[in-house]
C-alpha cells in the first residue's frame, strides 16, 4: 500500500506514441484504445479553442455555488418547512470538491486533461441523475450522495483539468487566462442562480439580479477587464538566469514540492486572502440592513472596476499577492475602529471581493511558476482544498451567527489577525533559485543572507567521482609555421594540486 502511494504521488510522464503526436494537430480526437487515439481531420488545433473550452468548463463549475438558491425550496418540498437540512448538501459538495482536486492531480498529470475531463463528466452525469432521483423520491440520502459526493468530486476534477491545460498552453499570458477562467466561474454562479430561480417561478431573471438575499454565500461584482502590461514576446525577455531557474524547477520531484516550506507558507497566505471574503459575503446583507438600516437596492447599486495585469516570473506574483493582502489589511484595520459607517463597510466589501477573486486567479500562476507545469495541476489541487474547506467551515461555523455592531467589530478583529498571519507567511515564500535550491534552508533579503542552515550531505559514489575530475589547461600557442613537437604537460597542475589521476600517470610514462 505504501509503495503504491509513493508511486502514485511520483509523476513520471512517458513518451507519447506517434498516433498521439499526430492527433494533437487536430481539435477532435477519438479514443481507439487505452493508449491509442485517432484524429478527426476536420478542424486544426488552436490553443484559443482550448481557452474557450476552459472558460465554458469553469462556467459550468460555477453553477455548483448556485445551489444555495435551491436549499430553502428543497426543504419546503421534502420536509414541509425550512429546516436548513438541504444546505448541508452544499457543504458536502465543497468538501468532496476539494478532496477530489487534491487527489486527482497526479492522475490528470499522467493521463492528460482530456481523460480528466472525461472522468469528471461521468461523475457529474451520475451525480445529477441521483439528484433528480432524490427529488422524485424525496430521499435526502440520494441528494447528498449524488450532488454532494459525485457532483462535488466531478467539479473538482474539472477545475484541475481546466487549470492544467490552460497554464501549459499559455505560458506567455498565464495571468490573463487564469483571470478569464475565474471570471467564467463567477459568471456561472450568477447564471445558474438566474436559471434556478426562473424555473422556480419567483419573478424571473430580473428579481434574482437585484436581490442578493437569494444568494447568501455568493457576492459578485460588475467589472471591466483591462489587460494592461501584457507582453506577447515572452520568449524574447527570458534571461539566462530565468532559464537556469526554470530548469531547476523542472528537476523538482512532486514530494519535494509538497513538503517544501514555500508551499506551506503559500497555503497559509492564500487562506488568509480568501477567508474574510467568504465570511463577510455571507453576512453582507444582514450587516447593512440590521446594523445600518440600508435597503437591499442600495447595496446592489454598487459596482467595482477591476484591473487585470500580467507579470512574470514568481517574484512579480509575490509582489501582487502582497498588494492584495496589504489592501485587505488596511481596510480591516480602518474598519476595526469605533467610527464604522455604511460607506466604509461597502468599501471593505469591494476590497474583500477584489482580493479573494484576484488571489484565486493569481494562485494558479504562482504555483506554476514555483513548481513547474508538470506539477501545477497537483499543487493547485492541494491549494484548492483551502477554498473548499473554507466554504464548509464557514458554512457550519457561522450558521447561527447573529450580526450586530459589536459582534461584527469583534469579527473584524480576529480576521485582522488572520490576514496578518498570511502577510507574514508570504514573506517566507522564496522565489529566487539561490535560496530555494540551497541544500538546507536559506532566506535572504535584498541579496543579504538572513537565515542559512546547511543540511549534512552524505557522501555518495557520485560525489567521489566528481572529486577525481580533471582540470585541463589550455595548450600553449604554437606559431602556424612551426612544425616542432610540443610536449604539453598539463597534468603538472593536477599533481601540484594534490590530485593524481591514474590516466595522467599512464600518459606521462608513455610520453617518457
């Protein structure tokens, strides 16, 4: 069992067959066997088709959150009153989505996103079938198994497959593709809520958009995408240092990536950037209606405009991450004071949503730059567990939370502590190769070493071979017209250095 686990979490990519290489030139392929495919020679492959498909897949995955518009109706339908029982199905879906994303990473890296999306589609088909059976028979168990387990797991695999494919095929605009995919995820939530409410005959599409009480755990913003600072000449700006860095990243094993302190600190920083948004969005309506006496229409009149930028490599992602956490930190520090107004709360909501959505898109590029494209799917799946578990924990933990001015201020104070911990953890995410690939632990600031702990390296056979290596000196220059024989005794330098190679002794005796 242990050997199987080690093999599963060790990603080794085999060589592709000639059929697979030929089929990749076309958009549509047909599986003819377990390891063989045949292409449909009608449409040539283009990576922009893949981006469109990825956005559509994320649009479908976003409908998972729209289930929050249905659980009150399901409670009335199954139990005759709003018992808050069906809401646990959504929390189960969050948990299984995170576990599926974490576990399926190595499988998707080996078999490819096409197989991953196929398995995800099969899980979703089974899940929605069981969910429909649950509605027909009024059996809560079928709904929990179908939508909670199968649909949650299917959406988790779909998200990882989408992220893996888009990050590999768009190395020049990873930030833009990640932002578009996450934008599609949010659009799928809103679209799914509209469709569900329209089928429930509760006022059609207009009422849903203007009433966020129907979506208690979702808060969306209307924004304009401005892809500034995007440079398509990605390969022309790669320096020799960058090439060396990416070669070292590629040489990392999956276990080394998972067990690294950089990943641990990154996980904490990502959690700190998204936890406040989930807590605050679920209480946003209650805060503004009960504490400040504002109507829902005033709340929904707010819009926020986002700015999307592209930067590379990992150091630039870290700087943007610092900006996101610092913005949240400043907003919460200002709101923790006694003078709390409606305008300040609304500004805080914009900051939370901008930071949470930005970190969700940024973390995809960050893990790819830090751990390489061959481990990006697995590492993102592990990071994604933070988002899914956060949703379940917040849902269970704050179900009976009573919103008042005092309780909200106390909540801001402990969330301020969470963001501070994430900000500090992000400091210890190392992005330069000198620190990351030091044999031990090394942390430097502005080129100055702050912490350096060297691990003891056991001498191996390879190390002994390297000690016997020769330093060959350049032979002396001889005039072109000279035909004299020159004896180049380059091993004298080796003898004086204390290293005598056997081949050197043999060559010297032969010359004598």
